[in-house]
C-alpha cells in the first residue's frame, strides 16, 4: 500500500505541476495574441463602405517573409475561416503562414471584414484589394507578380473561391495605382472550403453572415462558386475530409468537377477521416500530409520557380532494341524548387509536352523499364538503366530538345 500511495502522491504532484504550466501557457498565449508581423492597412484612408473607425472596420494584411536563402519568389494570401463571423487567425492563418515560409513562400494573412457588421461585397472587396496590393508591391516583397495565389479555409475558402471566379484586370483610369492592377489570382488553394450557397449541402451559417436572412436569389447564385467557374479560373488545389459534417465534401467535389469541365488544371485530395477545421492537420499523421501534397503541386505546377519549361523527345534502346514500356524522368540539377518532368516510354519513343515540360538548363535523367504488354508475364521487375552512370542533359530554350539514349 505504501508503494501505491507514493505513486499516487507523485501523480498528484505531476498533475498539479502540469495544471500550473497550462495556466501559465494560457496566460502567456493570451498576452501574446498580437505578436507577429505588424499589420498594414489595405485602405489607409478608410475601406469602402466602412461603418466606423474600429479595429473590425479596417481590413489588414500581415506579411510573413521566408528566409532569404529559401525564398522562391512565390506569394500566397491566406484567408482564415470562421463562418464569416470570426477569424481562426492562428491555426488557419499564422501557423499556415509559417509553414508556407518553410517552403520558401511569402505569406500574407488577410483580416477581412465580417458579418453581421459587414455583408457582401465587403469581404470580396478586401480580398480583391489584398491581391492588388501584393501584386503592386511585388518588388518590395521580393516576389513574382505572376506567381501570387489565394488560399482559404472553410469560409475563407469560400472567399478564395469567390476571388478565383470574381476578378477583374483593374481600373486603368484609377488615381490609386493599386486599383489599376489585376486582382486575378495566379492559382488558388481551397481547404475544406464552403463553395455553394444554393445547394442542399451548403453551409447555412456562412451564408447568413455574408448575405443576411433574406438575400437576393441572384446574389446567392452568384456566390455559389461552382456555378461561376470558367476557363479563366486559375489552377486550383483542393483538399477536404470525408468526415466533415460542417462543410460537406460535396462542396469540394462540385468545384473540382466544374474545373475539370472547363479544362482548368486542378488537383483534389479527399481524406477518409478528419473533422472540419483541421488546419495543417497537426496530430494526424495522415491528414497532415495534405500540406506535403500542396508543396508537391506548387512545385510541379511551376509556382515555386520561374524557370521556363520546354518540350523534349527522343528514343530509348537497350542492346539495339526499343524499350517497350517504361518511364523517363528529368530532374533539375541546380534548381531544387523547379518542377521535375517525366513521361512514359512507349515502343522506344517518348515525348514530354511543354505545359509540363523539362526546365531549361541541366537535368539529371532517370530511365526505367516496366516490362511489356504480353499474353504471358515477363516476370520482370522495374529496371533502372541509369544506375551505373549518371545521365545528364542540357536543354535549350530555342530549337528542339531531342535526346536519344542507348544502353
């Protein structure tokens, strides 16, 4: 009994200590709520339609810069969620910005106006202004004005989808130089996003906060973004979870289907498990992989590099015979953030199209055979022919890039 009692006292002491630490951490967190990059006002002289001069009347951006040795020249405006009533600024804003910095992306966390104090179009005006501001100040932030995306979570995803489908090229006659700039995102990232306000699976709370109790049906139709996709909608990455009951996965699926219908490049990831509001997926070793997939997509799509891409083609033979079925991969040597290009080898021939082509410059080449299509199995594993001697090629921006390989 003495041993049990001793363990009990020790456990009680640990619990007390942990509770004390928890209180201290809570106090510290609350006292540090505003720690982070200093915000800048999107409209220093007052936002359009502002109803006051308080904090909630002033849309802002917080700029998070990556380390100079990691910077890729890409920028992303981040829109936290919260049903258009609050903002989940930490796990869907600050933490996301820090992660984006880790892959070399400059992040801009947007504080947009919220209901019921503000209705549509105020949040959209804020997102449009944010995109114009970032693009207009691209040189200042060290980013490429043609590689700026919008990213949003939940209702922030709806705002991002709205910007991706409701943009303009700017007012060239405006006295404000920021207003002369296009607000079209170069790409969009939608994370368990609200998409529709008219479908049966729409998120009613976001709709009420954004457009009120008795909205104009035409406005609801316009803000059902799956119906607003065109061929000019920017390339989009989407992720969602099947367990999400707050914002059902149908939102994500409908937007992806519309993108596919209009031929817009897109990538979709739906995880079987995970509730609404997972943020970066901290604590879930499966769902947290969505940000790795996003990094892959940004790289593959060419948003993490400004390296030009070119087509390439050629032949691959082994002992004078064509490789019946295989793959060829071109890996940039000096540009780790540039996209890797690959394609199939069929009957000895391969061709990589320019839209997902090889970057201009030096590339390492990997060639593999995957067997053949025959009535009987060849019992062959994948064979890599570039193991013994590293293969390298140098592509050119002019002329044809034809590379033949013989083994």
